[in-house]
């Protein structure tokens, strides 16, 4: 019997201040990278899907963004004074609902 499946890893890339499209408030948005990896016998082998998203900390709305826009937001967070920019070297956190 071969056991295979997928596992999702979430990486927090940056926290940036944006105006939310849903609630209209200027609030902090968390930029995350979602990587889905193929697993064989519960061992993650290779990624086969990658996506980026921002989530408003005020209303909770999540919006998918392109890789290019995610890179621009990371650069913006790195140069903004007092910003909290996080690199990909951090350990991924597992979302409790996934």
C-alpha cells in the first residue's frame, strides 16, 4: 500500500499597511505565501503549487495576489520605517483549519 497526499505550508512574508478593498480602512495586511507539497509516506517531496495572498487584520478579508505584486509589497515593507518584514527563513506555520 502506497500512502500519498499533500501538505500545505504557509509562510508569513511581510506586514504592510494598505487600504482594504472590502472595509475601506487603512489597516495592516499580512502577506503570506502558500506552498502545497506532494507527500509520499507523510514525507514532503516537492512543491507543485504556490500562491500569494494578503489578509486584512481589521475585517479579515483575504485576497489572492500575483507573485510580482507580492514581491513589490515585500520591498515596500523592507524600506518602510518601523515596518515588520519577515524573511522566508522563518519556519512555516501550519494553519489550524488545513
